[in-house]
């Protein structure tokens, strides 16, 4: 049933986009019911993570909605908390599903789809936590897919959860962009004389945030590729040595 729903989500994202429309409707409900909406949002983000539903709309929308309700500061705080808690709970559930329920399916599908996984899996044995942090900072493998894929590796659950904290910079950036949009709309509608100054300050903040996250992702990907290349070279050398030893013995 879970796999069938995931397939439906993927197909829906390419055609009717019912999931996208439902997400937008949910965000509207959260704005009208902010208190219960906080807890409901965590649950919805949890299921979105498990069922491969793209979380970008929910993340941006949470910042926009909570900023409209609580203001920029508290809106950013609440949206970051609910998104991160929902994401880390959903990621952990997906990791456990991958390890105990869908291990064979994932090994035969997702791991084959991302060829880089073979080198990553080998590197995880010696540099588990570091590799996972780099994977979270670099989009080399999609966020939802990596949760399930890591479940079939030797990664410890403790290290997996710790690495999830590397998602915080990106979470803060997305919720800040959403909160900023909400703050700009609020300033414009209130006719405040400081609306232009607020807009400029927010835009500058967003630009610096995007540049910072982009630079982090670039260097994380560079470091990850370096580790992967080293791992592949070591693996190639080991195969060569084994072949030579085999020929000598025979």
C-alpha cells in the first residue's frame, strides 16, 4: 500500500497535481487555526516525507502562513521548528521502513537508480556520520530517496538522526523565504511607511542566505565526490591486487 501511494504521488506530480492542491488547501486551514495547525503540520510533514511528497511547498508555505499569524520573528521560529520536527520524524520512519520492511525492494530499485550509491555505501563503513552530513548538505541524492536508501546500509540509527541536523540550514532558509514573503505582504497591506525598508532588508537577507547555502552545498558536494573517487580508486586497486594474487596462486 505504501509503495502504491508513493507511485501515485510521483505520477500525480507530473499530471493532475492533486497533492499540490491539497497542500495549498491545508496551508490555508493552518492559517485559520494556528495553534492546532502547528501540531497538524508536524503530522502532515511526517507523512509527506514518508510518502515521497515534495516538501518544498509545505516548507515555504509554513513560513508564509506562520509569519502572517505571528509576525516575521515568531513565524520564522515556529515554521522552522514544525518543519524540522516533522522532517526528522518522517526521515527516521522512512529509514526504519527501508531497513526492516522494504529492504529487498530498495536494494533492487532505488540503489540501482543512483549508481553513486555503491561508492557511498562503501565509504559509509569508515566515515558514516561525515558522509551522511555531506549527503544532507549536498543534493547528490534526493532528500526523500536518501532516507530509504540509508536504511539498507550499515549506518547506525543514532548517526542517521544526528546527521539530520545538517538539514537545519536549508530548512531555515526556506522558511525564512516564506516568512519574508508573508512579512512583505503584511507590510504592504498595512500601509506602513517602513515597508520599502523592510522589503530591502528581507531581500538582502534572502540573497545572502541563498549564497551561503549554495556555497555550502557546492563544497559539500566537492568533498563528497572526492571521498567517492578515493573509495572507487581503492576498490579498483583491491580488485587488481586480488586478480594478480589469483593468477600467481594458479
